[in-house]
């Protein structure tokens, strides 16, 4: 098994620290068809009427701000993302837009192209292989449940969480993605996040505070952690250690959809593998224009 296989998972996310990139502005026509059987009373604020989600799933998302769909992305697709990630790690793929990030623990070490050096890739919209994630019909089908039709990819991200050096710098502090993104409205944005392998508390799974999507955007700052904090990894300031946390244990291909105000983070990676996931956000378009950016 090579390092990348031993590694963890891949993540593509979206949004960005400011404006979406032009490349991300790709709209996907989706059906938008509403079946007469799918009518639900207007108490739904966070989900749209269509036939995809069961009433139970809708209620769960409305109440909790996230929904896990098991086994959504095929092994074959994940293998393709993984293979492409390996090519990027080997320096075989170079794209101008793509941003490569390293963990703070190795930020100042000499750069050697390998999986060990890359903790995150952002803006891979120009990478045909990775961008396939954003066009997978099974992902779009669910995204539409939250955004409505006319979907736009606003940000892409793949995370390769490194084994922790012992200083817990691989942790991602609890935050709301809306802190990083300028587009709105919140209720028509969703993040799709796909595990590229088994992810649990040992390798730093996603941790969510259910129901927090109903709150507002909270002040963020760098957490006061010993050992170091990654640049741009802000955390909410008034984190109450006693608030109920849910750790999302996921298998390869499982995908969680979550609201941009949901408070979430990820734990430190206690294993020797690099855990990977792919994710991204989408927003709804009206008449070809993004709503209230
Ligand atoms: C909705 C999305 C939710 C989220 O994803 S939250 C996280 C979003 N933010 C990010 O992913 C950060 C994106 N990445 C970046 O901004 C850049 O890669 C980053 C970290 C600023 C580095 O930028 P560059 O200037 O291209 O790289 P560089 O290698 O020349 O480093 C410049 C100085 O920064 C330091 N550095 C690099 N990576 C770091 C890290 N991970 N943590 C802390 N410090 C880091 C590096 O040592 C260097 O410092 P110095 O200037 O030599 O003293
Ligand atoms: N003071 C804090 N401020 C912001 N986020 C925090 C704080 N302390 C922990 N977190 C974040 O909370 C989430 C859950 O932490 P949790 O304690 O469950 O996991 P962990 O500390 O990474 O690992 P474990 O407790 O399993 O050893 C992680 O995203 C972590 O980054
Ligand atoms: O997986 C992680 O380390 C953090 C994920 C996250 O915050 C996100 O996907 O928005
Ligand atoms: Fe996030
Ligand atoms: Mg802990």
C-alpha cells in the first residue's frame, strides 16, 4: 500500500474567503420538477419541495442542520479522485488557480512534492478530474434539496488531514463556514462533504453541534491553542465545552450535507494515515444571477 492509499480522505469544499472564483461560476441545469406527492406545508425553511428526501430526512435537516447520506459516491469515483490527488502530490499537475496548503507544523520545512506536504487543495475548478465531484448526479440530486434548482459551485476543496505531530495542529476549530463566505442567502447554500475512506474520531472526523444552523453568525478568532494554529483556521470565540457534540463516523462514499451556519470542526488525527475528503458548496441562481452576494 502506498502512502496515499494508506492515507485518509479527500475533501472538496467551496465558498471562499471572499468572492467565489470565476471558475466556480458554473451553473448546472437541474430538473426542478416538483411532484404533486411532494407537497409539504411551509414550515420547511431549510429544505425545498421535491421527491428526493423523505419526510423524516427533511425534518432531521430542518432540526439539526445536517444530513448524512450513506454510500452516495461510488468507490470507482473516489478512486479517480484519489489517483488525481496523487498526481497533484507528485507535482504532475499544475494549475494556476489551485491553492495548496500545508499544516503549520511543516509550514517552514523544505517543500518536497508528496502527500506528506499537502494538507489541503482549494480551487480545483480547472482540474477536470477533481471537478467531476461537483458534477456527480447523485451529489447534485441532494444539493438541489437544499438550494433549489440552478446550482452553482462556489468553492472546491480537498482536505488531506495529516497525522498529528503531537501538537494537535491537525485540528480544525469549531467554526461556521459563513465566516469565510460572502455570498448569501444562507438557507440556499449547502456544503456537500464526502468521506474518501473510513473516518472516525481516531483520524479526525467532522464534529457538529446539532441545531446551531438556527442561530446567527458568531464572532470568530484564532483559538488560543498551545502548539500552533493554522493560518485562516478561525474558531468561534464563545465555545461552550458542554454543548452537545456529535462526531460523524463515516464510511468511504458517505456524504454529509450541511448548512453554512452549522457549527462544526474536526478533531486531530491520531493515526499515521492522511485522511481525505472532498466537498463543496452550492448556491441557488435566479435568472442567471447569484442572489444577494
Ligand atoms: C468555507 C471554508 C472553511 C475553511 O476551509 S477554513 C480554512 C480556510 N483557509 C484556508 O484554507 C487557508 C488557505 N491557505 C492560505 O491562505 C495559504 O495557503 C497560507 C496558509 C496563507 C500560506 O500562503 P502562502 O503565502 O502561499 O504560503 P507560504 O508558504 O509562503 O507561507 C507564508 C507564511 O505563512 C506561514 N504558513 C504557511 N502555512 C501555514 C499554516 N498552515 N499555518 C500557519 N502558518 C503558515 C509560512 O511559514 C510563512 O511564514 P513566514 O512569512 O515565512 O514567517
Ligand atoms: N476551545 C475550542 N475552541 C474551538 N474549537 C474547539 C475547542 N476545543 C476543541 N475544539 C474543536 O472541537 C471539535 C471536537 O473536539 P473533540 O474534543 O471532540 O475532539 P478532539 O479534541 O479533536 O479529539 P478527542 O477529544 O477525541 O481526543 C474539534 O473540531 C476541535 O477542533
Ligand atoms: O475536515 C475538516 O478538517 C474541516 C472541514 C470543514 O470545516 C468544512 O468542510 O467546512
Ligand atoms: Fe467548515
Ligand atoms: Mg478533545
